[in-house]
C-alpha cells in the first residue's frame, strides 16, 4: 500500500507560479514512477507530468516549458513547479504513484488561475 498527500494548491493570477508537493508513505520502495494529473470541470483527467524511478521526466505538450516535475534524492516528495500559469490550467491536480501492480492516487489539490 502507498499513501499520497498533495499540498500547495491555491488561487493565483495569470502569469503567476505555484509549487505542488506530493509526499508518499507506506511501501514507497515499490514505486516505479510518480506523476501529476489534472481534471478540470466537465473534462477527463489528463496527464500533466511524470517522472520515472530513474529520474526521467515527461510532460504534456500543454505544459512543456512552463512546468517542471522533480523529486528529492530519496525519490520523495515529488514536486510540480508551475510557472506562467494560465486560466486553462485551472483544475484539481492529483498525484499518482505507479507500482508494478497498482496505481495509487492522492486526494487532489485545487489550482485556480484567475484575475
């Protein structure tokens, strides 16, 4: 079992920045990759960024050059630095941990980009 707790969401003006954190506990040594997903009202949940156990990041095209996923040397926590935020980035952001058998999700944190 893996438990995930996200933090760092909030309200920010367009062009601003936020940093999300995801802390994992439990059987963290089974985690192969961790990522951030988001879900806006009326839309499907979508991938934002992931980072593998080897430290290789991948990004959705919509956030490339603006968002950065990173982690501490101990692979935990995982961060999502979000710069140049746009109103269309408004969503609930979820952390996901993938093991060989299961996917675990956090409870989500709201990010609202509005003037």
